[in-house]
C-alpha cells in the first residue's frame, strides 16, 4: 500500500476489532507471498513480523511505543520500525493519529487501527455489508463466506490460535552431539567384544595428515574507509584541545576527505591552525570551525611531502610563539643600548650631570640666569636633536628609561624625557613584572 492509503480515512480495507480475525489475515499475508517489501535493505517479512503483529493484537488500544516493543520483544529500535513499516505497507495497519517527535515536549506514540485488506476478503470469498450508505468504507462488517474459502479459513484459524515464539539463537555448542554412554547400557556384556582393534600401522605416529589445516593466529582486522574515518575523528577529539567537546562522528564526517587521503590528526590540526592559532575558549562550535579551516585542504596539500613541510612550518611558528610568550613571564632584563648614537647621547647626558654637580661660581646680582641644584640637568648643554633621540628611544623601549635612572637622578631624567614618559615607562615595567602573559 502506498503511504497515502496508510491512514484510516483513506484505506480501502475494513477495520476489525477482533484480534483473532486480524491474526488470520496476518497469517494469510505471510503464506500467500503476494506482499513484497518496497525497501531493498533491512529485514524481510518473516516470523519476526508475525511476532510483532501478535504483540499488537494483544493490545486493547493499538498504541504501541517503539520503546515498549523493543523491551518486550528484545529487538532493536530499527528492527521494530522496519516491521511496523511492513505491516502498514501490507495493508494490515493504518494510522489513526501519528506520533509527535517535537524536541522539548512529551513524545506521543502513534495510534493504529488493525485493518483486514480487501484482497483477503476477495481471496476467501468473504461477503461484507455496510449498514449506513454515508458511512466510510472501512466500517464494513462481514456477513458470510463462500464455500471455497471455508477450508482455508479453518487452516488460518489454527495458525492464529497458536502462539508464535521467537526462535532461539543457536550457540556454537548447541549443534554438537552429546557425550552418551557406550552401547549396552547396564548389561554385563561389553560391546567391545564384537569390535576389532585397528592395525598398528594406523596408530598415532606423532605426525598428522589431516586435510583441514589449522588456521593461523588471529590477526588484527584491517580498517576499511569508514573505520579509518571514525578512527581519525576519535584521535582529533582526543588530542586537539579545542575539539575535546565536539562529537567524534561529526568530526569524522567533516574530515572524511582528509581521512581518505591518509592524513594524520597532527596534519589536520596543522592545516586548521596554519594561519592563526585557536583558543579553546573561543571555539564555541568546534565542528563548524574545523570545517571552515580545512575546507579544500586535501586538494591543496595532496602530496605527503607538502603536508610534511606544512607541519614543520606550523610547529616552528608554534615554537616561536611559545618563546615570545615565555619571555613575557620573566622580568625584563636591564639592557644596555648598543647603538653608537645612543651611547654618545648618554655620554653627553653624563657629562652634563657631572658639570651640574661641580661647585657653582659665585654669581653677582646682575646675573639673571637660572641656577640648577646638584644632580639636576642643564638642558642648555643638550641639543634639541639629542633630546628628540632620547625621547624616541624612551617611547619605543621602557627599559631605556630605567637605564637612564641608573646613571642620573629622577629629576634629571624627568627634565630630559618629561614626567609623562617616565610615568608611562614605570607603569609598563610594573605591568610586565606583575602580570605575565601565560605561556602558549
């Protein structure tokens, strides 16, 4: 039956409230061979289908949940769904209401009606009538049966009366013959008296010529393409930090092209982090980020040598970044300027400071020039070009300010560099020493 006729409002069969009569129709479909499942994969119609139908016939309201049938019949969810589909296609079950599968709400099971197909009535010569002309076709009721169908309906009745049981799975030792006593039972005469001993030439000589050779030891099974994809996905989720909360099957599907080309999880990580590293805290959707980063990478790095060079370059970039971050953890060392211009400027500053510390000559009342205290710097002894050089170096490197403070007083450095630059340098050095950047 097509999907459009698998509803109570569109079915051509008649609804039956008698489970016994419905099981007769089920056994007729089972033995007639007229029904062929439309699905080319999965289980076929057989004893398991009749077993599921028998469980449905015992329900007062035909509202079987898949979980209930799975637990009761010890079948998988997929197997139960397959057999329910076959009962609907055979015209034996129709939907009254279809179950809901809305996320976040209570899931409702589907409600079915047990239906006897029109083909069953025609094959057995069952006459049906409809009490009301405006009533639907599925409300017909049987009123008689032809003589040719009485014998067949009797056979179907016997089958419906028997309970179908699930076949026992055969264990490896169930087919072996049991060890029974020798012939003779409890008689005093030995059965070996009438047997002959084998000749000595046929006795065991330490070697065997049995035609069936022993199998070699168990070897590890080689993974196929699908197994290799799942193995690579599991390795990525296990080893890459920002993929630890992702789903391994989803990652396997995203990296399927790379897995088919023989990539390793390290090469996929290198391709994803080639342009910029990924912080696990920023990867809110790791699977989507991985799909974006490695899109087309299996075509760009098709050669194993190119992938090897790509991994080496990525590892070197990670090592350099780790070195830079590790340097932030240590206090900034005192660096002595190596440039000749900077050393000349520092020598000029030192000479100006020594001149400022020398005893000042007595000044007359007529002299109106400013005087400088001991340790201060006379800015008239430093050219504007040298002042600009000092301030440029102080802006670029805060440790340069600290080196000047080792040779000059704080007042002299502030006169040369301005108080704003000195305060900024102190703040930068203090932040570097107390709040190091974590190592990569």
